[in-house]
């Protein structure tokens, strides 16, 4: 066999790199196609408001957990609202593309090279450039200041929040950014995906009038909502449900997403603390404890390290953290106890899958029993998790409060405290239809001057008695 000369060897090496790069791009495109189904999302209107109000004076950064549909909705927005768009996925972009942002003194050259590389024609004030997975290119994000000042095009960035934060250590963060938080699909978006645009507006009318729906309608609303609790709001999971109507197939999708999150957490903490925190969420909530007991998971780890792990998990937006307010009379944020908290998953569907993670696949029979509310288990923690998700998606910070009983051995707990100006709305969550609310009564008596609209979220029809609002769980979105 003839030995290759240096020139041929070098050409072969270049060809090999090109083939490797093409395969990487192909794999990325295939992964993107998994979530190719485009659902109607509320953040579309937020993007439209930004575009109309900004008129090129700022970029917009969509930040959120992975696999919630950021890239999909941004590209749909670009297609519909601009004459042309140029999308740079920095997770697969070539070295040449990355290098363009090392020196931005000649923007004319950069724009020319980008149009040639991506075969796109850009039009002044009629085109948008998308920086997808911008955390992979810190220098590109730093360049936003100068790109916005140039004014020729609009700019949209997307990124996983925790990765975005970590990638800004050595760069100047642009002030010319409008940040938008994005979450998994909420219940109304889920109904839209099922081609139902009527239910939620009608439920809002019932909520505002406080008129009961009637037993038959309420039972159907509860069944519909439990379906959302099981499938969740991850677009891939919703898409799989629509395609197959098979909960085991949906569960496999969710397990893949959970594995992806866990891999990300391992990159952030090689000791596995963040992963352990995330996986322990259902088990901890099922204990009905007044706090997340990290001592059971990390008996030999300092409190500071654990708090940092909790902050990182919260920043990933894969989980929601509710902090204890030690004195709601003074203020929620002012008396936040950083060492006392509860953790919830950011998506109800992922929560259910984690809860049954000991089985290889959560069988359809389990999902069927959960859907019909016939599984022999305490569903309280499942309802509490989805309430936390709905409140957080509505932009509310999560706080809770506990009060010792007369004997001091037990406690009363307000699951969530919502701030409304100078007033507080205490919220208690029940997985049943019982109207007992000892915790609400004690809290309202103790903080009577600051209480507004004490609320019990439960599984029965809407109503109001003795100054307490009784809200079916599917109406939590209206609080």
C-alpha cells in the first residue's frame, strides 16, 4: 500500500474534519426536529410587544430551562414578523462563525460574512439575527451593545438561564437587553395544543363571577386538568401525547428530558448535589415536612454548599424554590429564610415521572389511575407542585409560612403567600374536597390587618363562604 504524502494526508485530515462537522450539524438538526411541532405560546405576544416598542433600541434575551421550546417559538416569530432572518445556533456554529465576534470593529465585514455563510440576505430594519444557545458564544453576547447601536437589524438571543449566567463571568453584560423568562407550557397553552380555545376564557368568567360550574362540568374540568398534570408542559411530551395518545411513550420522552437535565447538573457540580436535590423533590414533598430536609441527603456537607446548590438548581429554571417567610407582617422578601425552603419541579409532567422513577417506564395503568384520581397514594404533594408551577409561571415569587400549634409539637402551614400591595393572600392547597382550613383561620387571626382574600385551593367547585374563597385547582392560574 502506497504511503500517503504530507499533502494528501493534510487534505484527508481536512476532509475528515468537514465530514465530522457535517455530521454534528445533521445530528443537531435531527434533535431540533424532535420538537419541530410548533405550538401557540404566550411569549409570542411578548416578543411582538418588544419588537414594536423597541424599534431596534434593544435586543431581547429569552431565557429558561432546556427543552421548553425557546428556539422553536423564536424561529416561528422571525418567519412571521420579518422579511428575512438569520439564525446562528452557537452549539453547532463553525469556528469561523465564532471567530467573527472576536473583533467587531468592522460590522460591514461581519454582516457580509454571515450572509455568505448562512445564505441569507439581510434587509435594514426588516431582518432579525437570532443568537441561539448564546451561552456558547459569550463574545457574541458581549457584541450586542455595538450591534444594537449600529441599528441595522433586530437581535433575539436564547439560552439556558444557568448557562447564560456562567458564561458571563469574563464579558461585559450588555445593558441593551430586554430579558424575558420562558416556562413550560401552562394549562391554557396546553388546551390550545388540544385545539381548545374556549375552556379557559369560560373558566375565567366563572372565576370572576364566583359562580359554580355544576357537578358534571366540574368533574370534566378536573379530569382535563389531571391530564395536564400527567403530561406536563414540555413541548416534546405534549407532541408525543397528541401523536400517540400513549402515556408510556410520553413517559419515555419525559425521562429523556430528565436525563438531559441531570447531565447538565453533573457538569455544574461533579459531586452530584444538584442532581440529588432535583431527583429528591417528590420524595421530600410527600413527607409533608415544613422544609426540604437536605440533612437526609447530605449529612456531611456544609450548609453553605447546600445553599449554593439550591441557588444553582433554582437558576436553572428546572425547579421552583419557595422560601419560608419568618414574619409576613414585616414583608415576605425582607424576612426570607434562605436556610428554610421547599423545592418543586418547574414542570408537573416531569414531577410525576420522577415520582415513579423506580419503574423502568411508568405504565399506562398508573397514568390511568392517576387520571381518574383512583391511585392509592396521597396526591397532595402532586397538587402542591402544580400550584407552585402555575403561580411561578404567572410571575409570582414563592413564599410560605408556618406557625406552631399550642402544644408546639406540630405546626400550621400556609402553603403559599401572595403579595398584593400592602396586603397578603394566604393560600392553602388540599388534594381533596374538604373545606376545613385550620391553618388559614390561625393565619388570618394572627395577621388580620394584612390579610386579603384567604384562599383554599381544592378539588371541588368554586365558591365563597365566611370570607374564604374556595377555588378548584384548575383556576389557580387566575390568582
